[in-house]
């Protein structure tokens, strides 16, 4: 198959999932064409089956806000025509689903080909941004015009039906993790740099947006270290970082907290971690938690969104209500103080992550694609005035 993948190229879950999916499909012999405004951060190795097409948005004095959606749709058309793309798989509804609809209509009118469009919903495109009345009519229309719709969790599927008038079935294909990548032994020298006296290492990774409640992470850690010698490792960056840093100084724990910024090799950091904290107000799935579990790191999380679908309370970690700092801290302390329980939870986390291994999930996407390609591969088409 020749597959066009449209995504955001950043560290967010939708971009990570889309990139890892494309890489896995390429490894299986499919030709994958990424279409986005810069090279995805996880697209960091050569593969003869992977192609990258940059969306260039010209700037003119007339535009205060350059029309990215129009440039994206035009780039999709160009890539489809010149590379005989069989289908488009767009990740995150805004603005990718609407741009794909526009590209689909242009291709249909100019070449007679009906390019299937699959839209995967990831979270805030539905639960936050998409609900805004500025976007809602277009989001609803473009989702309904997609040939297939998938969501990364059962919770997100239900939230979508609740928030929009969706007329089609939404299939749940969960996020995945390459389990083999995260089964690493921690590097002792690296761990000693972070925890020179054998302290437990608590980790949080996110884009530090308000919805992640990173100050809760700081408050939980402050309570943990009162009873368990420990260090806190923050991975990622974003607008809430200054507040988290300030709170750490206010609580007098700034020397025990380290911010390491955005990291591509998460498996190296997770391999030395003892516990993962995810305090989000909402997570459609919780890919960072799944990656932690694949590395054998138990998770203390809020019970929001799709997190209960992956983090099993009392088995792979613990769940608590959003904002329950005391409850999350108590769970963390109990786990860190009991070496046998911690090891059991580590093994449980690994086993649970196996259910979401990439080798189980990618075939589900392949089966979905094949539904729309039974009539054969794309045939050569010619340009006309619409695509010159």
C-alpha cells in the first residue's frame, strides 16, 4: 500500500502515535508518506519506504494568519497525484480532517479517483478544542465525511458521540507501544547521576499544559520525600513549567527536582525510574503511562478519561480522583516502601503493556485500510488546472 499520513510533528501523543505507526507500516513493506509542516520528532532514522513532504505556507502581508489548512490540502493533492497514494490517514481532527476532505474533493473532480480518508481522533481535538463553537461545525462535518473514524480509547469514542452529532460508527483502535524498545536495563552510571545515594526516582513526562496539572506532581512528590528518599524527574516542556519550578522552590524541594526538557530516547530514562506520576485532568488514553508500563514502571494516575483502560488499579499502579494529591501520595508511599509489592507491580505493568504491543495493533490498521483497497491499487492519473 501507499499510505499518506498527516499529523502534527511534535512530542504530543497524536504525533508520536502517527509516526510510530508509519514506521511500523514501512517496516512491513508499505510505502508511507508523511505530510506535515516539519519532520516529526520520532522520524529519526532512514527507511527506504518512508517519505517526508513538508507543507510550506507562503507568507504575504495580506495575511495576519497564513492559511495553513489551504496549504495542507494543496500539499495532500500534490502528494497523492505524484506518488499514487492509495489512502490518507489523518491524525487529530483539527485541521487535518477538513483539509483531507478538501483534498479528496479536488482529486475526485480532477482525476475521478475517490481517495479513502481515515480520521483518527486523539483527545483534545474532541474534548477541548473541537468543542469550541469556532471549530465545532467544521469538526463535525469533516469527521462525518471521513470514510472511517477511529478513536484511541473507548472513553474518547463515547466523548465524541456525546459532544458531536456523529452519524457513523467510531472504531476503537487503542494506542500502542513498541514493547521491545522499552525492555531495557537501566544504566547504573546514569542512575547514580540522578540519585547518587540510591534514592527512588519518580518521573513525570508531558507537554506541561494546564490540563496535565504538573503542580499536583510537585505537591505529591513533596509528600513522598517526607517518608521515602527520592528524586523527581520532569521530562518535557511547556507553559506550566515555570509554575512547577516556582512551587518547588516554595516547598523547599528544588534541589530534589530536575527538569531535563524534551527527550526522544524515553526508554533510557524510564529504565532508571521507579514510579511514574500522571495527574492529568483528562487523558484520552495516556500514551506516556503505557510507555512507562512497558518499561516496568508502575503508574500512579488520575482516573480520568481513558487511563482506567490501561492502568489497572491495585495491579499495575493506582488510580485516584483528579486533584487528590493526598491519595496519590499515599499510594506512592505505600508502593515505594514495599519492595516486594513494587516488584510485583513492575511485572504486572509489563504484562499489561503486552496487550498494547505494536505487533497486535498495527494489523488492525492494516485490516482497516484493506477494506477500502479491495478494488486494487491506485492507477496513474494526470494533472489538470486544479493541481498545476
